[in-house]
């Protein structure tokens, strides 16, 4: 994962499309009857899945089967190495029909429930992920489809809607020329937020704002999500539940920050991309649960060699604004919030500058 007395600009980046380069160097399992990864993509809204490199990750995998001799749910993990290859602990037996479910990154959550939609899980599952961050820098994704291939270099078909909700994998006997590989399609559980700041031109004619700290505050620290996965559908619905205490996330932190805000329509981005559950329990039209707090200095426009920023008018001011988000909050969509500081009254230079200026969020 871009707001203040606010105007909304919603950018739907859909679901970001990412193949994975990684950090773990564990030796791969040298066994032809291990299910291995040929590639991973994250779907966008139009299923236009051209891969883009991202940080290393681990994918938690759950295997089920309709074979009477193979009961229950087994699990394993795919781990991407620093060289971009994948290690696997997902063992399969030849000629067994498996159903493959999972999520990434593995460290983002724990599975508290894994319920079959039918006895052999072939029609889908209800999977509850617990201990997720309510808002954070992790793009949590769930496996929604796969393509079965016989080598790491096999050509992947273009992802289409026909691949979504395909969880079945028929393991084959391995030999020198074939093995068990799959391309994985992941879909987002969260929406993305990006923040950028500027100053109204009228305000800027008299004062400049220098940001020192920006903090995102949420009423909840954790989230659980029950993902309803169905054959030929992928993610049918997601049910979110907030919990935990208040949490703060530093968008701009440090001891020596001094970011002078540009004059609108120019802007400067603050922080990276942040991910949150698109639920009214977290984001609502009243801004009940999420706010953004800024610490800043105010200067006049009398810039000199001795005072290149102008004369310091007020130091260590704070402004707290609620994030009243009403639209565009959906899985796999990105909302870019432009926060514009506006004048609250006609300045007379002898008047004090008000704390908590009006901020518009667009």
C-alpha cells in the first residue's frame, strides 16, 4: 500500500501482479514426488497477470484428497530462495487426486479453522486466517487457482477466469523428464492505501508547512478473515472481524525529518503502500476507527540566507484528521489519498497560527 478536509481520488490498481524473488536459502527437497512451484502471480481485477518482482515470501499450503486411503488435511510450505527458485515441503503420491489450498506470506497469519465444503474438499473450503494485522505493510493473499505442469520451465497459460477456482492436482509418477509442478494464482484479502500531501495555494502564499512526523492510528491491531473458497469461483466471499487494541503505524518517522509540502496540485508521497481489511469495522463514513496524525513546523515566506525556510512561526504543531472512507475500499483495489492543508481563516500576520488546520482528503 496516498487524505485531509478531503476530496477522493480512487485508483483501482486491481489486484497487483507479482512473481516472487526471495531471501530463504534452504536446500530444496530433491524428490520427484514433491509438488513444486513453477511460478506465482497475484491476480489483478482483469486477470491480466504479468509478473513483477516483489520481496521474498513463503506460501503455506494445505493438501486434501478424495482417496479413501489418504484421510485428513496435510500441510507444507513453498519457500522462495534468494536466487528466485522455490523449495518445497509439499509431498504428493503418484496417481492421487489432490486439492490444493493456501495463503501467503505464511508468517502473516495462523489458520484457526479449515472446514470442508464437502467431504473431500473438492468443492472448496472455508478457511479462517487469524492474527492478521488490521493495517500493515503486508499484502496477504490466498490461493485461488493453479495450473498443473511437468517442469519448472513449462509454459504457463495466460491466466483467465477459467483458471480461477481450479484447486485440483493429479500427482504423476516422476522420471527424468517429468515432475509435479504448478503455477499458482493468488488473490488479495486486503485493499491498499497510499498517502500524499500538499498545501492549498492560498495558505502557501503566507505560510509553509514542514512535516516532521506522520502517524496512522487504528482502533484495532488485529484481524481475522474467513475466506470462502469455492470450485470454479475462487474467493466467493470474505468475512472480517476486528480485535485487539489501538495500533499506530509510522508513515514518516525519525529525528531529523523536514518535508516541505508542495503547493497543490503538486504533491509529495509519504510512506509506502499500506494494506487494510475493507470492512466497515475498520473504515467507515464517520472515520470512527482510523485517523492520521501529523507533527509539523510552520514558517512564514520571508526566506533569507540566514533563514532559508523563512522565519519559524510555530514549532511542533499537531493535526489529527479522521479518515472518512466511503468508496473504493475493496479487496485488490488501491485508494490514493491526497491530503491538502487548507487555510482556516484569513491570516493577519499578527495573528497566531491555528493548530489542527483543516485538511481535505481527495
